[in-house]
């Protein structure tokens, strides 16, 4: 780690032709303190071991640069580390539980965290949120063990710790996790007025609307350009005993209708498997959202989060322009992140 993370961050921004501001610099200073407390070798840290915050929770609105900053910080840390989408992490946990269901001599959470500790000393979750009641009920014990084993955690979220899983089922069973996070992590809010993903330099020229013959023609034309000279296959993915057919598969260039991805019983596990075989994704006919199709909207939010996390470029056709989308009431806040990410994912600045 360099002596001045602030100077390194400025050099990084200049090399990438990125703008930075004072609020981001203040966040970098906080991360410098977090690094020195957790990875420094001072005698003072040894005596204060129990008091050190093992997590850094960077909270803020969409498009303020949270991911950029923590990606930068994560890349500078030389210790054993892991960057995972939170859904992927929890799927790994549930798979571990299933694989070790016959072991009764030790708590399964202890086993999982000991196995994790043997591989990493830092985990990074980008855009953390909790929507699954099964996950909500076990996170307190899981993260308490993670912190006790001195595994450091980096998190970005557009939700304050105190408001995580707000209005969720049986939220009382989630409150121990909130208390652990408040006690064991540094929560810092990054405030910037503008969403950088919507800047004039980030034109969403792979976003086609409204849904009509002209839009369909443009999507077909762009698809032919991207899939040129690639062989078509009927790709079948086997996901835990279930077959999922990708009808339009051209050596990693894939095309789906919105309904194929979001109007059937699919979730994070399925999307992660689809992403593994995808280099570029086309999504046709994204509808307007409301309370009636909120389940489909929830799947779409999860899909875009995973696509963004895995850095897969996309092209889409939709009923409305990005700034004209409605949302179901319950998903209004997380959908702001989806819209912001669609600006970036459908921009030619998002490299193929």
C-alpha cells in the first residue's frame, strides 16, 4: 500500500481520464485509515485488536463512484482477497451447507467461515442488499463469525445499514445483523449530486426504444454486426438438474427476450450460470414496470446487478427511454441503481 493513497487515487483517475472531487478524496482518506488499522503492523494495532473495525461500508446514491473507489482500493491490497456478488456468496454458502449436511460435530457456519479464512483475508461485496428471508435470518451469525475470524469486509450499498431489509418479512430476526454491522464496520456516506453514468460522455447508444418496427430493425442489425462469422448453437445449461435453453447462442453472443429471462422462475443462480457462457447479451422488449409485474422487475434488477458485476456489455430494446421508466412501489429505490447501470452497460464507453 502506498504511503499516500490519496495521491495514488489522483494518478489513477488521471490515467483513466476520470473526474474526481473532494468528497471522493475524503473517502480515500477514510480507506487509508481503515487499511492502516487492519493491515498495518504497528504495536498500537496489536493492543487495540478487539476495537478495530473489520468492515468498511461505503454507502451513497447511484452513480456517485462507490464501485470505482472500492475497486481501486481492492486492487491495491496485496493480501489474499475475493470480490463476489453478494448473491453468489450466499449461493456458495447454501451449496456448502448442502454438501456438508451430514456433519453434526461442528456448527456449519463455523465450518464455512474456517474454510473461507483458509483462502482469503478480505472479501468485497459491491452493491450489497438483502431481499431473501432465508439469508436475512442467518446473516447475523455468519458475519459475526467472519469478523471474529479477522476476515475484513468491503461493501458498497445505496442503502444505509439501519435501513437494510426494510419492511422485509420477519425483520426482527435480521436486527442482530444490523447491530453487528454498526458495531464492527465503518459506515461512510459518499455524497455527490450528479450520476456520472448519465454524463454526456457516456451515451447509451446500445439502448433502443420504443418498441416498434424501427427499433426491432436496429436491434437485428446490431445483432448481425456483433455475431458476424460466429456459429449458432442451441446451448443447453444444466443448473442443478434443470435444463435452461439458450436458443440464440453464437459463440458467446446471446440473445433473449425479456420474458425468457424475467417472466419465469429464474434467479441469481441461473443468471450467474448464463453469464459464464456470455460475452455480449441482447435483451429484447423490456416493458414498463408497475405493481402488477413487480416480480419480473425484481428478477430484472438481480439480472442487471450480476451483468454489471461481471462486466458484460449489453444491448437492449425497451418500451420507454431510461429516464421515463416507472417502477413498482416496493422496488423504487433499488431500481434507481438499475437505471443508472443501464446507462453505462448500453454505452459504447463500456468496452466490448
